C-alpha cells in the first residue's frame, strides 16, 4: 500500500504562499490568475503553470522531469531525501533545494 505523501500538500502551500507574497511585492496591480492544479491520485498536474513565471523555479526543481521535461511527475521521500519520479519516462532524480 502507498502511504499518502504529504509533501505535495507542503509544496503546493509553498508555491501558493510564495506566489501570493511575490505578487504583492512585485506589483499590487498585476492580476495573478488562479493556479489550475489537478490532483490525480499522487500525480499533480499544474495546468497553467506557464502563466506563473514565479513558480518556474519550483516547477523546474520539483515538477519537471530533468530527463524528458515532462511535468507528469510525482515525488517520493526516502530517508529525508526528496526524489522526483517521472511517470512518463520512469527517471528518478534527487530534488535539490530546501525541500521539506
Ligand atoms: Zn521523464
């Protein structure tokens, strides 16, 4: 059985929190569209992530597969290390940064 991975929730909260923070700081008048995030089991599909330049550093580190560039990935946590597992090509790569 799969354990439910709370890291997605944490990541999402961080993305949304940072986006809200960044939008206020950068331009109070800039309209930020609502993130369209679809949850399918353990997979997260960030439908309109290209509209979020601020999110791209997160996406690049935590969502996009470095091998095939697919956003169709999930995260795994093994002994406090985060791994990005690609559903498209099966690549598994370690996640850099302050992944909590
Ligand atoms: Zn891949």
